[in-house]
């Protein structure tokens, strides 16, 4: 992850994580039909941030248990999650169905709840829950932080 100053626009957070999507801003130079129906493939994600934002990055490894159907969607046997926090921007990045997914923080009553596509990642303390929104009859996976992850976070 690189952080650089971009003058009046503040900071730009760049993640080089093999992402299958890219976000950009067009300068309006006659651009029509910006989305031609084909997804853009890129390995960079840039998010403009306010100048005072400090970027914090931490990685945590979890061991998940529960529904085999949901377990098959995650990397095995351990799930690695990278958390990126900068001001109002909070992201969780993990592999789901063999692709890098960027989960964005959404409102929660307790803990940190993130969503991406049709999936939800909810973490609180050393426990996290992974679920597929709309999957009837399937209980969320329970994921526990491993000791390996605790040492990387400096505990």
C-alpha cells in the first residue's frame, strides 16, 4: 500500500492487490458512455481522502467453522483479512470464491460490519462472522483470530 500527497485533493490510497475492479474519475473531456457494459480489469484501486487522514493497515488471520457451503467460498484452511482505515473510509479485503473482494464498512450496532457483492463480514474483538446475504437456512460462519494474527497486530 502506498500513500502519497496529491496537493489540494488530499491523500490517495493505492492498493495493489490484484483487484478485479477500478474506480476513477473522468475529467469530463467529452466522455460519453463511460460504462460500456464490460467490467474494467485493473490491479489498482485509488480512493481520494481528506488531507488530514492517517492510513492504518492491519492484517489478521482467522480460522472459520460452520456451513460447508460457506466455507467453500473462502480460502482454506485460514482466512487472511487486510483492514484499511483512513478517516471515514474503512475497508476489509479478503478472498471470496477465488477473487479479491473489497468490503466497505456499513452501519452496525456493534463491531465493524462490511459488505461486498452479496457477502457480509462482521468483526468484533477476536471473532468475525461471514455470511451470504439472502442465503436462506444458512447460518454465518464463525471465524476466530489465530495466535499468528495476534502477534502481527502487536498484541
